[in-house]
C-alpha cells in the first residue's frame, strides 16, 4: 500500500562532492554545467524518494550563481520537497561550497526544480501529499505555491505578447534606444 502523505523530512537529501580540476572552466572556477548536473541529480534523488519511483525534470527556475566555487571545495547540495501537486513536486535546492582549508562555507546557489513522477509507460502518476510539520515547511510550501502561480501567469502573459507583437509599433516607441544593438535594414 502506497503512503498517502510523506513528511518533508522523509525525502530530505544531501549530496556532497569534491570539486576536482576536471570540473573547472577556462577561468579556473567550477563550471556552471557541473553544478547544474549535480543539482539535477539531487533533485531527482529527493523526488524519487518522495514519490517512490521514477521522476523527470520538467523545469528549472531561477538558477543564480551567487558565488564562484573553487577547485578543492566540498560542495553540498541540499534538497527538499517544498510543494506537491497531483504528479509534480517542487524541489528546493541549496548549494553550499566549503573551503576545506579554512572551513569557510559560502552559499553558492539556490534554485527550484519541478519534477514529475512517471509511470513505466511514461505517463504522469500521482504522488503522496506533503506533511508540513514546521513553520518553515508551511512557509516553503506557500512560497512555492505562489511562485508556481506567478510563473504560469508570467508565461501566459509573455506567450500572448509574443503572438501579438507589432514590430513596427514596438520600434517606433524607441524601445531599442540605449540598447547595445544595431538594427541594419528591415
């Protein structure tokens, strides 16, 4: 029998990995793609634990690289289920980099990954509800709920704008003045 509800703590997941020279970019810092890959991994582990099955990443929101990560740092990625819908889960992820020599810990990144639980035939399946045991659990649930709503509204507004754009009218407003571009001949 599948659980109808699971606590946030039940699927809380942390992955820690040493940043090696092969992960560095041309500037000598850890490549953002490495961090994104690790974030996807921890999001999957957290979602799979909560849903007790296969999940896929359907969106990644607001990936902001706050601080660089150095070769030799220990990077800890902490994930928790912040919100659940019928088949979707919003996974909150925090990335911290620890300098092993000094012990200094730097918050390097935070993001939301939306994961959807899947059946074997690749159709979405229902996930257990979320037991909110602390004020922080409730706060994160409400924040994720509001964020999802505003993201969908913004996407809808932008899609409508794109389908109705009048380029001549937009250019006549001086929209591109002061921008780092040059319009050749339209």
